[in-house]
C-alpha cells in the first residue's frame, strides 16, 4: 500500500509526535494536520500549573520539535477546522465545511474533553480546564480577585488547580465525592497523603461529599453540598474526568468503547491508527486493555502508531509514566496503580512526603509511586519493566535504597 | 552535535535517561548529569528522543 497522503486528526501532542516520527522514518508524502483549535500544538501540563500561577506566559507553551523547527516538518496545517466524520470505505475525512480530505493513511489523535456538571452551562464563572483558552480564562478570573474558588473533583487536574490557586493566596475549597483525592488513580492510602498535603496548605478539603446544586442567576453564587453545607463562591473549576473525543467517528465502522479500540499495534482499521488520550488498546505487558491519559503516553504512542502506519507494526507495550506537581511536591508514577493493589512504602516516610511506594497485584510489582524521589522512581521502574515478582521487587528496593 | 540543558527548567524527571542512558544520568542526589556534551552522531536519534520525552523541554541540541 502506498502512503502518499497521510491525514492526522488532532493537532496536539500525540498528533505532532506522530508527524515527527513519520518524517524521521523518511515519509516524504503529504501530511495534513487537522485541528479544531486555532493554535499550533502546545503543551497542556503547564496549563494547570505555571500558566495559572503566572510563572509561565501562555504563549511559551508552544511545543517544539527535536530536529530544528516545526516548519521543517513540511506539514499542511488545517487549524480551526473540525473533522466531523470518517468515510472508511472511501478513505476520506469529512471536515465541518463540507470538504472531504482523502487519505491513504490516517492517524487519529483527538484527545479528550472534560465532563461538565449538568445544568451549569448557562452560568458564568463555572470552568473546566483542557485548553490554552480555558487556562487563560481561569487565570483572568483568578486575577479578578475571587473571594473563594471551589474546585469540584480532586483528580490530578483538580488537585493541581487547587494547589496553583492556593499558591496565589486565594481561598480554595476542594470537593471530592470519593473518600480521598486521587482514590481511583492511587488508592486510599496514597490519596490520604495528598489530602493532608492540601490541608496543610490551607485548602478547605471536603471528602465523600457530592455537589447537589450550583446556584446563581447569570453568575455562579453558591454551591450546595450533599452534607448540607453551602459555599459562597464566585469561581468554580470542575475537574471530574474526561471523555474521549470519538463522537465524530460514530457510525464510521471503527469500534468505539470508551475510546477508539485498537489492536496491540495501535491499528484501528487497515491504514488507520489511533494514539494518545483517545485510544484504547491491549497492552500485552500487563495483559490489560487500557486507555492512558498521560503526557508521556501521547508521545510514545503517537510515535508507535506512526511506525505501525508505515508498516512496522509491533505490539505497543509501554510502562506508563506520569507526573503531577502540587506545591513543592512532585508525584510520579511508573506503571499501574489501582485501589485494589497492595501498596508498600519501600523508601522514605509518608509523613515526610518524600517516599517511594510499590504497587503489587497477582504476585508481581505493577507500579512505582514516588513523591519527590525522581531518581528512585526511574531506577525501580525497571522492576515493572521486567515483571519482577513482588518479593524480588521488595528485596531489590531494600538492597538498593 | 552539542547538548545544552537548561538546568533552571530541568526537574530531574529522568525521562531523558530512559531515552538515552549513554548521555543522560539522574543520580541519587536527584540531579541530572550530562555524561557527554558532544555525543557522536550515531546517538542522534536517541538524543532527539530524549529531547521529545523531556516534560520540561529543557534539552536543546545545537548543531
Ligand atoms: C491542564 C492539564 C494538565 C496536565 N498535566 C499533566 C501532567 O502533569 N502529567 C501528565 O502526565 N499528563 C498531564 N496532562 C495530560 C496530557 O496533557 C494529555 O495526556 C495529552 O495532552 C494527550 O495528548 P493527545 O494529543 O492525545 O490529546 P489532546 O492534547 O487532548 O489533543 C487532542 C486535540 O484534538 C483536537 N480535536 C478533538 N476532536 C477533534 C476533531 N473532531 N477535529 C479536529 N480536532 C479535534 C482537540 O481540540 C485537541 O487539540 C494534563 C492535561 C491537562 C489538560
Ligand atoms: S527529562 Fe528533562 S527535566 Fe527530566 S531530567 Fe532530563 S532534562 Fe531534566
């Protein structure tokens, strides 16, 4: 199959890294990148951190490429345009304006969109955070001097927004329906460490509590919680998770199930690959079908999918990795973690908020979590890579700590 | 090829070390050490991968 025309839908991290890899592997044909945002690809992690605190100007988030300038990649940009459909038999992407973009190979990297709280669309002052424009809007709202900011949802985005807002000296309430922050990602024990971190920085933390009603006429004025408390508020940031951007693919023939379902090599259909937050695939290393919403995965999977598209199809078997910055703490996880895993601290102490913990399931180590311990996380990540047994992993940690 | 790391940006995530262990090492003190400032051409692909994988965009290749 000749691949004269490759279309990439989604002009962000996974899409850009796929384009770079296509060029690095010698693909010389046309590459068209379709993105519904007006911006060239930019980096999202600073949007909940340095852009909110003002430490980084928004325009400094533009993504660079490793070899020279982004213009050297020779990409055709279709920015500010949405893909609205996919004609798989005829091999064309449909654009909002009615145009059909024919392709020989397609990379889908449309990411995910934050879920909103129902019934709040008409209210000013209720934000979600995914895009540069979202971050700029929240930053402006913070600069206007709100009395209190309420963050709904203590996942990574919510926890980071709470930390950044607190660092600006603004009063923050953090509302989480589960028993601790990050419970679904890190489990109860580590979530409790994060809850204390926020309390110690003066965040008003409400756990195990739901939002009953957000009230206001044009602007948000108060929030009623399921424990009966009422918070007066003029800025709400909602971080209750994201949904993969697959609406435009409905009826296309691709399998959609909480993301685009791919095979082990990132292939979704012949000549069609998917990568990043939107893609689900069986990770043979862990024998698990996963969709990973991490920065590093968007890069690695974008590159992997590009190679698969060029015919070099091998299983994509990463050890996922992410980080989160909150106050002066850096949380990193290499591998997997779930509330059902066993957790053991192997270095440092939770009270010092400088430690490493291992996650284990079925007799094997699956994850290494660190707080302010980057070198050790990376060193012990290899235990997850090699699939070390739980007891071997603990022994290695004890010997090399 | 010359490697320049902006140590004000670098947060010792050690992703670069995973991509190019011949060139980057984060030691137990949690600082990044560049083992070779001017690595040979055959390491270029690995170093470029390190540049891409650095979450802080702290590494620049000159030349
Ligand atoms: C505020 C914030 C902070 C984060 N911090 C961290 C962190 O500290 N550590 C970490 O590991 N990860 C972090 N992440 C996650 C990381 O940024 C994502 O995993 C990564 O951006 C995923 O890249 P992607 O290219 O798959 O998707 P995205 O970056 O979401 O890009 C998808 C692009 O496709 C566009 N698009 C969608 N549908 C269409 C369509 N139909 N037509 C055209 N274009 C379309 C979207 O508008 C978007 O521009 C953070 C994310 C956010 C939002
Ligand atoms: S990946 Fe970047 S931030 Fe991390 S140690 Fe290397 S240069 Fe520093």
